[in-house]
C-alpha cells in the first residue's frame, strides 16, 4: 500500500509539472538498486503516435540469418558465383548513378524551361505596364503547377510529399518505412518536384533528388515494382534487407551529387547524415555512383551550352565559381566570421523550433482529409505569388553602375539587374532576387564584385520574406527540399553582415553570402564535414576552406546547445523509432534483465512444435521473432542430464512459409537434410509471406508437427541479463539488429534459457516514460 501511494504521488506531481522532492536522480542511482519494479508492465506496442495519428512501425532484418539452408547454400557457392555477386553490385551502383544523373538533368531542364518561360511572359506584361495582367498570369501559373504537385501527392503517393531524407535516414537505421521507395512514389516525386519548384514555391529540388536516387536503388535491387517484378535468377542475391540497404545508401549519395554536382560531398553526406552502418567496400561503390552522376551532368551541360535545351544551360545547377577571386584574410576578419557562425547557430535552432510548431499545426490540418491538404498547399501558393510579385514594387530603383559586370538593366532573363518597373538606366534589386528561379537567385546573391548591388532595405525584406515562406511552405503536400530555402535565407543575412562590416573587412560580400548560407545550414541541419566539402566543390576555391570550416564548427556547436537537427525533429514528429548513436543517461542505470522483467513474458517455441501451437502464437501475437528452445537435450560432459538448450530464433515470416508449404510431420521427429532442401530453398526464406489470415490450416493438420530446426537462426546475438541497456543499445545499433536475446546470468535446472527479447521499441525513451516518468529525461533535460 505504501509503495502504491508513493507511485500515485509521483505520477500526480509529474502531471501537474511539479518536481517530486523525494524523486531520485537516475544518474546518481546505484546499479545495484533496481530502478524498475517487477509489478509494472512495459508497453511494447509497435504503434507510434504522431500527434493524433497512429502509424504501424516495423523493423528490418539486417542480421544474417544463419540457418541450415543458408549454411548449405554458402558452402555450395562457387568462386564464379561469388565474382558474379560482386560484379552485380558494381553494375547496380553504375545503374543507380546513371539513372539518377539522367533524371536530375531532365528535372533541371524542365524546371528551367517551365519557370523561365513563365517569368519571361510576366516580364513582358510588366514592360507593357500591364501589372494586373502580369500578376494574374504569375499567380495563375503558380496555382496550376502547385495544384498538379499537390493532387499527385494527395491522391496517388502521400509518401512523396516532403524531402524524404528523414525516412531514408530511418530506413538505413533499421526502420521499415512502407511505400517510400515504390514506382508510384518515384513517378510522383519526379513530376511533383518539377511542378512545385516551377511554381516559385520556397523549396528546392535537392531533397527530392536524394529520395529519387534512393527509389531507383531500391527498385533496381528488387527487380522493379512489386506488381511487375523481374524474376531473373541473378537478382536473387539482392533479395534481402542488407544489400538493399547498401544500394539505397549509394542512391542517396547520388542524389546529393546530382543536386550540387558534388561527388565527394555526396559520399560524405551519406556517411555523416543518413547512413548508420558503413564499411570501406560501400565507400568505393558509393563514390563510383557519384562519379557516374558527375559525368552525366557534365555531358548534358556541355551539350546544352550550344542552345539545344531551351533556357537550360549552366543555370540548371547551383554553380558558384569563385576560383578566380583572390581571397585574403586579416586578423580582424575573425570577428565577423565568428559572428556569422554564432548567428547561423542561433537562427538555425530558432528556425528548427518554429518549424516544429508549424509542422504540428499542419499535422492537425492534414488529418482532416485530402481536401484540406490541397487547400493548404494552394493557399500557400497564392500567398507566395502575392508577396513575390508585390514586394518588388516597394523597392527603390537604383541607377546602373557602369563599373559593375553584366548588362544593366537586364533583359528579363537570368542574371542580375532586373529592370522590372524601373525606367531605362535603373534596376530593381529586390526583383532581381524574387522574380527569378531559385537557382538564379542563389547565383545573383552569391555574385562577387557587386558590393553595392543590393540595398539594405531590400535584403531585410528578402530575408524576412524567405523566413516566413520557408516556415509555411515546408510541410504542405508537395515534394520539397530544405537545402535551397536555408541557403537563400543564410545568404541574405551574410550580405547584410558584409554591408555592416564593409569598412573593416576585405572579404567580398558575395563570399559573406556563401558563409552565411553555410552557417545557417550547419545551424539547422547540424552537418559539418559533408557541408564543408559541398561548398568547397561549389565555390571551386580552396582558399575558402579555413573560414568555411570555422563557420560550420561554430554554427553547429551553438545550434546543438538548443535543440535537435531539423531531420531529427521530423523523425520524432513522424514517430519513427530512430536509434541515436549515443545512449541516453537513463540507459546506464537499467539492466536489460530489469527491462525484460517489466515486459510481457517471452513467447517461446519448441524445436519440434505442433502446428496448432504455431498458428495460435501467430494469431495472438504481433512479434516478429520467437526463441526456439529444446528440452531434454543430451548435454556435453559435465552438465546435468536433460538440459534445456536455446537453439536459436525463428522469424515470423519463416513460420508462415512453413504453414503455406504444408511442411508438416505426422510424428514428432527431426527431418532429414534432403527433406528440407526438397521443400525449401534459401530464396524462399528471403521472401516475405504475408499474414497468418491468408494461411488455411485444417483441423487435422493442427495436430501435426513441424521441425523448426532447419529454419532457425542458430547464431542469434545474445546478451547476459546483467548488461546495461546503454551497452546493449550500442551493440544493437552498430550491428543493425532487429532482435537481441537476453539470457540468464545463472542457468539453474528448470529455468528457461532465455529471459526475454530486446527490440527497437524497447530502446525508445517514450516507451519507458509512460510507465516510469521519473526515470527518463529528454535530451533537452525535460521529462518526457
């Protein structure tokens, strides 16, 4: 009674937001004192809440399933088959790079021409002083393009909305993200990103390109879409989650390379940001894929320079070449560089915080149905058109400076010094940034040797507008990327700081814009090495490397003091059980045995089990793996007769395979090796075999037996029950497990050889905090 009263008081204080004075700090607790009470129950439900939305979460089987069939096939593989397997890996890496490069070129070609001809028509109306007609054309075209992108995402492929990078990151961490890499998603992602970016929305094609590369990789690895999958014999090697993980890693790096024409940056992006598991062989294949992408992009750019691609040329790719600019540093430049880094960290973390609130609001709107999703996207499009067309009228016309490079005023195409509503000899600096494609806006604001091109008021308006547009645009039902909006926001305050520091620095304002963009990306996305190399390959100037590194390190350090990176925030909102590299403090004070005690009892099967028992277990549980235990085993010398053996773990899909193929025995006995090979192959074990409801078993078959030994993984990863959860979590993540068996420290007669099973859901803080709110603290120091 006393214990119940204390638990009730602790729970009440937690709900009221008050601290319990008698509550013990879990970090100061002794490991000898159990933190978890035996009479509590831990929820291990595979459902994760996203606001009021419930999503079913499954994990991937990255572990090698070493059963008898796998071992037999591995022994029989010839040297030619091994070489064929290696050759096919490199061939698929080549195809991933080829398809990603060609698709990225076509997307750039389409966006530059659709948006370019739209803006050219608007400029013609403005030249004729038909401002209302120009706005109607601009807003109408944007409205139509946004409607196309939103309709495709809402009606055909909802998973194509957004950047797709958080889902790829979760998949490579071991979380199964359904319908993320299908053919329909790929098609909608390509068409939707073309329409959304052409609609002048504040989003980029970089994130979607990463998702597109991953989709190509997944489809190639499995032989095509589910309904039209190729059954070629050589594709059987890749019918597993491990090889598909490697291909998707190559696809994501190819997407980054296609977005920024940065092969090394793409490889490092995959290594630093999305991949959980890495090895040297994967590094080589990933680099090979990005090299193919670069060759494809360079070939198309050279071809399009002759004028065969419409408005497309160098403009289709973000390219800021300052190789001919002399970059010199002075001791006084350290101060503005540090200020840029600090501002980037502060603004990046603030942007993440506000965007988190906006996404939660959008989640409530999107839950109301498809119509509300569509109306939200169209409302954002209309607001974007009004502000981008109307705000340049607030800017003052500036006289052209004959000393500045380029024609002034511009003719309405790409480049600086847009005339807009100004008389001859003058240009509108705000229209130069707003009434153009996003890629051209980057080149304009990054342009060097133009210190007086942009007014302070115009840069402030531009920065404020893109902060608002960036917050309200990301989250609508269209394919969208975060790279370009953050680059544009960061470059604006970089230019502003260059103007403020003008008399005290020798660095070009265009380079300040580059540093500002890099600092905000580091402050929001928390990338350093890959981002540094991407900007290095963009600028093509090694002299920028030291100051870029300094800015990125400062921005990331400042941002980490406040909140998570933007992709980790999205992962939490989507309810994806992502495992971080570093264990949380509460994990050091709880053992896996204590964690197993508060879970429901583990469900085990015998090595030779009744069919009825298997059907009952599959119908009444949602577990994916079951320990296989043999009783009465004749042990080695020195152990008691009739010992209990942990034979291994059998997967749910393999049990379904046995039931579908009717591999039943009339008596309880072990099967011969030839019987198993006659009925099954290791290719059958790689397939996923649906649900138990799809299997028909007669009443007589229920009384028959199944020998589970041939399909049982005899080498599962096990940990002793006294191991801390922190240590087990590190092993779980690094090896890429789905199940980890917990075995007792002392094996006594009559005691089960397995205490419990540790899964991904058990290592998530929110699953513990609902029962033990005084044990678990979030990363920000607040209780969950």
